[in-house]
């Protein structure tokens, strides 16, 4: 028996010396280097933290809140020292817009019949030049309305002029009302809105007033306060 025990111990030492493993019937493994190691199930794959995924955003998505295309409006009313007929004639003379309207490079009437006209205008403001056809409806000495058609960068452009009596007892004066509404087609063009607003829209009434002076001479004497209102809506 002693010899058998010594032979068994020698076999264990030989196996341990060679890095061998011995298994027991209960599934426990013996390693020569680290003793007993319990058999463990394979680890499940590590899953990523669950949660709502953030969708990818394009440049236009990021720029839209800053450059978003939206409609802008402006209105102004002034009492001028010119008659209703005189100011109506100034606004109705579309062919002359190229000489005094801010940033208007060219203007020509394409067709004209009673109460309705079509004109082609080119407005240049860096870095773009917009050429479009405007459909104009006229009610003599009362109203002129122009709507942009076939615009390249404008999805909407409308101007409205109204002419009414001026100061009481002064027939050579009138009230001139101006309204404009516009919107750009693309968010990439919408950064021009402030430029167009300040360089073209806000100077419009003053430009027509100055042209009337060239056509009819100085205004008649009247109250110093000529601007009744000016509003901007965005």
C-alpha cells in the first residue's frame, strides 16, 4: 500500500510539474498554478446602454433655426406735400423705377391694359441679382398692388400702395400708405432678408418721395411730422 501511495503521489507531482490538469467527477478543475477554479458559464456579450438614439442632423437642420425661411412684413404711412394724383403717377410709372428705386437695375413694362399690367424688374443686392415678373393691378388714384411671379429666390413678394386725402383743407397733400411682404424660397437665401429689408424696403417710401420732388418740385408747406407709422413684422 505504501508503495502504491508513493506511486500515486509521484504521478500527481509529475503531472503538476508538466502543467497537467486533474479532473474530479464533480466537475471541479485543479490547476498546478492557482489551485481550485470553479467551472463558470460563459459571460454574455456586453450590451450597450439602452436609450433613445440621437438622430443625425444635417447642416441645413442646424442652420434652419438661424437662417429659417420666413415671411417678413413692413408697413409705413406718410402725409406728403403732393396731391393724390401726383403720387399715384409716380408709383404707376414702373418704367422709371430703374432710375430711383433702391437697387433696381432695370424695369420695363411687358404688357398693359385697363387696370392690369405686367412688368419685368431686376433687383440687385450682393451677392445675388433677382429678375422677376410683377403683375400689377391699378385702381387710379386709389391703389396699386404688385405681386412677384416667376421669382428665382423669392417664394413671395407683394407690395401695396394706397393713396388718400392729406391734411384737411389742403388738396395738394395726400396720405401715402406702403405695405410690403416677402419671403425667400431657400434657407440659404434667407440670410439676405435683413439686407433686403434695410437696403430696399425701408428706403422705398423715401425714394418715391425724392423722385416726386424731381418731377413736381418741392412739397407744399405743411406740418413737420410726416411719418405717421412704420412697422416691421417678422
